[in-house]
């Protein structure tokens, strides 16, 4: 069953990356920025589940949120900005400038991940019970 969880998490990560790239292609301004922030945390959530498939939804949400906030607060230093000037990948992963509203949108992303994970888990456990 862990392989199924990992497969679903990997698929969710790919879909999330596609959604983020698609959002950047069709939207601008706050929609693109804050939608991207939310999807960043959703991607981290999927990666947490991919690496630790038995993780609870609350732990996965807390972990994804913590990493998002650490990255955001690290932008108060010069390190992410310097790395972002040298690499497009670093710019996408680390950003460059601290922006307090981003913290809220990371919470939204963690909550969205938690909600989907909880719903999928409830659905899966219901199917397992009915199959017995």
C-alpha cells in the first residue's frame, strides 16, 4: 500500500508543478504570485508524503508549512537573493525577497494539502472497509 501512496504523491507533485507553471503562463500580479506561493507549499506537502508515505496529514501539513516559512524567512538574509541572481532554479525554489503576505498563502497551501490528504485517506479507508 505504501507504493500506492508514493505513486499518488508523485502524481500530485507533477500535477502541482504543472499547475504552477500554467498559472504563471496565464495569470499575472497577485493571482500568479500568491497562487504560486500556495502551490509551492502544496508541492512540498506532496514531497513530504512521497518520502514518508505513512505520515499523518497534520504532520505533512506542518512539515510543508515549516519548510515554506524557513525558506521565506531566509529571504531576510542576502543568501537567497544572491543564489537567485545566479540560477533560475534557485529563484524558483528560494525566491529572493521577504514578503509577509506569503506566510498566509503558505498556510492556505498546507491546509489545501491537508484537506485533500484527509479526504483521500477517508475515501481509501472507506473502500478498504467495504471490501472486507
